[in-house]
C-alpha cells in the first residue's frame, strides 16, 4: 500500500469534488481516496503506484470540472480568481443589455443586443459547458445551467436568461469568498507559531531566521508578547505563559530556568533565553496542527451519505424536469409554458449547497474545538461523540487528579519511619509510576546508581530491586499476597504501597488522590446529554475505588485490575452495552483500551507525548470541563449540520413546487440556488460563536 497526498487547485464546485472523489475511487489501482474540499487536499491510497497516475488524476479532475489541477505538495500552480478579470466582461454585458432596454430601437436590434449581452455574461459558463459536452458530463453544473438559460433565450426571455447567468456568476464569486473567509476564520484560531525566531550567535549578536532554519541546541530569545516558536528548555529568565490557544487553559503558567516549554504558548512578560529541543516539524504545536489538518480524512457518516446522495440527486431532478415538460405537453397543455417551468428544475439540480454544508460544519467544529485544546482526529469522532451511551473511565489521572500525595507511613514492630522511607525511596527512585513520583516529590534521600545490582518493575504490581546487597520489594497488596506475605496492614480507603526488605515485611505507605474539580458536576451534565452508564476501571484497591465511585455517583466500577485486565473488562462492557461505548484514559498506559473502544478520549497535559499519539479525541488541559465542552461542540455541530441539510433540501424542494405551480420563475430559482449555498455557509459560521 502507498498513501500519497496531493494539493488540488481551482476546485470551486463542492458537487464536482464529490464526483472527482468517486471517479478516482473507481480506478483499479486505488484502494481508498479522500478529497478534502475545505482544505483542497487529496489523499489517495494505492494498491500499487504507476508512473502516469498523477496524469490520470488530472484527466479525471479536469474532465469533471474544467481548470482543476492536481499537484504534488509544494508545487506552485496558477489559481484562478472566480471574480477576476472576467467580472469586467460580465459587467459590460449587463451594461449593454441595459442600453438595449432603454434605447428606442427595433425589436430585431433589441434581440441582437440581448443575445450579444447574453454571450458576454455567460461566456465562461458556456465554454465550460462545451468542455463538459465533449467529456460526456451531461449532468454537470455548467451544462445544465447553460441549457436552462438557453431555453429562456429561446422563449424570448432575454432578461431571465441574462439574469440567470449573471446571478450564477455572482453566486460562485460570493460562495468562493465566503468559503475562503470561513477557512481564514478557522485558520486564525490556529495561528500558533511566529514566522521567525531570534537566534543568538557566537559573538552575542541576535539574528532573525525562519523556523525551518533552527537546529537542535540553538539558543534563541523570546521577547514579551511573542509566542514560543519551538519546544525547548529555558536557560535564563522567568515569565508567565499563556497556553490557552493550545490547551484551552486560561490560567497563566509560571516558568523559570530549567523548565521545559512548548511551541505555541505565549510569553506574557519577561525575556526568555531558550535552548531548542525540537525542530519546527517535531514541535508539539506542529504535531497538533498536523492532527487537525488530517482530520478531514476521517469523514462522518453524514458526509459519506451526502456524497452518495449527490450522485443521485442531480439525475433525479433532471428526470423530474423532463417529466414536468413532457407530461403536460402530451396532455395538451401549452408546451412553452411547461418548458419554462421545467427549466426551474435544471437550475436547482446542482447539489453544491448540500455537499458544502456538512464538511464545512465539521471543519469549523474541529477548528473551534482545537482552539479550546480539544483535538478531534476526524469528523467521524466529532459526530459520534454525541451518540455515546456508555462512558468507561480510568481512575487515576482521569477521574482523579493523578497527583498522588504521600499521606502517612505505618510500620510494623520497631521499624522506624526513617528506615521505611529509605527503603521506599530506593525502590521508587528509578520508576516513573505516579506512586514513585509522589515518593520522590516528598522525599529527597541519597541514591547511588552504582549500587543497583538488579531492578525489575512489573506493571500494575510493583518493583523488586537489589541494592547494596539487600533485596527490596514495593508494590500492591495483591502483589504481596502473590509473594506469600500474610497479615498485611489494612490501608482502608487509601491507595497503598507495601514494602519489604530482605523478605521481611516493613509496613505500608498511604497515598491520597483527589477527585478532579468539577468532575461530579460534569458527569451529571453528561447524563443529561444522553450518557446512560458511567463505569470506572481501576488498578487500585477495591475500598479506594469504591469510595471514588460512590463520591462520583458512578453506575459501576471494577477494581484491582492489571493493565491487561482492563481490555478484557472493556470487551465485556461493550458486549453488554447497547450503542456507542467510549473509554476515557490518561493516555499513558491505556493505549490498547483507547484503541479498542468505539471512541477513545485521551486526557493529559499538553506535553504528554503518549496523550497526543493515543486516542481519537485528545483533551490537552486535563480538566473535567473540557470533556463536557467536547460533548457540547459535538452536539452543536450536529445541530448545525441538520439545519443546513434541512435548509438546502427544503428550499430547493420549495422552489421546485413553486416552479411547477408557476409562482416562481428562473429569477427566483437562481436566487434560491445561490442563496441557499450562502445561507448554509453563514449558518455554519455560527459555530464560531460557541463560548
């Protein structure tokens, strides 16, 4: 399999984009294709690539919409302007017709001037229609629009024929500008990097260079009010950073010498001197941006449905137009009258408004979510989130803060707390488990790496280490039971780590872990949004897990699970639960479970590499309210999508009904066709107002 990405230029017709995608998908060497109309990107998965395939792609594209071209990324191509120099010709045609209308000339002269005006106004559409005829695209937009206007011309309706073409061109221009404006609006939300960096050179001078020229370990300066250009470590200075544009977290983050900072965050105050740790392409903001840009490749069910629907919509409406003319004419009614009414159907046969409305809504929804630190890896996940009926949570770091605190030590016999702390510190020093981080945060004791003779960490259980001739073991109650230890100290509702030295039980360390702020309220709101079951999976002791589950009002919980057990339990829950099941974890050790769920949501800090890579949806500020916001954006986007579908289909059907009844003519039809495209675009832009 070979996957290639192309840029597609001069593609202005959403309906044509669906046809191009479908035609490319029919190629024998293509296994899958995705055309992202909003970002003008084409992704093709080949069974095996042939040398002339790009030429074939271009032939398909230009046959369906003349002027469209497909290129390798980075290649430049002339992109036409829908409202460019040709607008002057259209304006001249309209002036000419106005003159013919106002001057007292003969009917023959008026007809000649009317036809000349029509040719000036409709020249580009007629040219493209001729190309469509030669490529047998008889149901293409330009051809059908030409037939409708020529029909009006044949009936002597010069005003309507010229108005149809002029309004069509105006509509194309306004639609192009509106789409470009929506793309600009979303892109402005994601402008997270400066264009240049201030690099410090050997003689102490500062030079401005492009981000692509930065190298690892370069020293750069970030002035107050500037965004961090790449990831790095602060060498000098202190400041507060605003990470809201990436993580959605509005609270300023205090940083100083030695802290790791990420690209895209804003330096609020103070001069920072930083050592580059990641190149532009490898920085955190670049990875996030790539995820957002590639989200269009995973289309929602509505997008795929409307693409298929568009293939049948135009032939069906054209067939209706033929019947509207044929049946009354055969029954003896005036053929000219019903011919004109049939032309209305040709004008509203273009499915562009339908095809635009859905991807545009999801595109904006994904963009505003990213602005709030919520990364949807595809519109399919944005759509499916609202349908979740079962939410399964990891405990530590998801429902709770994950910021464990060493609360208390209980020892046996005459073992002192000092001895216990020394042994616990030795066990946890080389681990990055949350318990280990809590121990190292609380204790600062000497540790000599050269004295380590062996070390084993068993995920979900504990640690064994031979250090300076002594054997140390630290771990869970279940782990110690497996090793044959009996009568362990009861930890109650605390999380616990037991310790033994040279096979002698020493006691237990008790840890506390608080529920995340606002988590109970958020879980209650999600119930109102249609989530029927909320379940927790935990590797912690049953007493601790039960206390958390009761505090949060969860429907069920599973405790004392090893990492591999969580996958089995999730499988069981999914088999028992109707509808969509979502797993929410911290992304650090939950990758298999996140991947198995219908939707995986990874919660974690902005710098957590595992969080960025795992999950279908990523919450970058690790707060409960961000989970609720993800659901709200999904629900808002879905509502806008169906509003757009209703508007597009409803108005077109209304125009067809009014056209058959003789109430609306070609003027009203073209205004409705142009208007509905603009209407769904502006309705989609309402998503930008989500708080």
